[in-house]
């Protein structure tokens, strides 16, 4: 299932969401601005991930896309590498 959600910021930014039955594969060009997330509850929705990872107090930023697998993993890709760097520092 794929969808688009308006960002929680004041901008009219859209986030692309893809839910997969299989393993997640990511384009190497996206790696510098992405984080791989595991360990979240099975009831977690893509909306929950957007809310958490866009919050500046969590070190987040504007999200370009989210790819989630049924195995409980997700790749969050930010608009810029700065969002990713704030997450891993």
C-alpha cells in the first residue's frame, strides 16, 4: 500500500509511503540521507513514524519517503542529509 501524507510542518510537503511484503531494498544514492529503523511495535503506523522522525526535538527533519516492511523494519529517507545526521549523532 502506498500513500502520501501532508507534512506536520507548515509547508505543503508530501511524504511518500510504501509498505512492502518483502525485504527492503534502498537505492545507494539515498543512503546518506536515510536511517534504517527496527524494533518498533507491530502496531506502529507510518503516521507514527512520520510524527516521531519529523520532530526537531528528536533530531528529525522533513521526510521525503518511508518504506516499511511487514517484518517490522523501515527506512526513513529525509529531504536532506542533515536530518539523517541529527538522528545518528
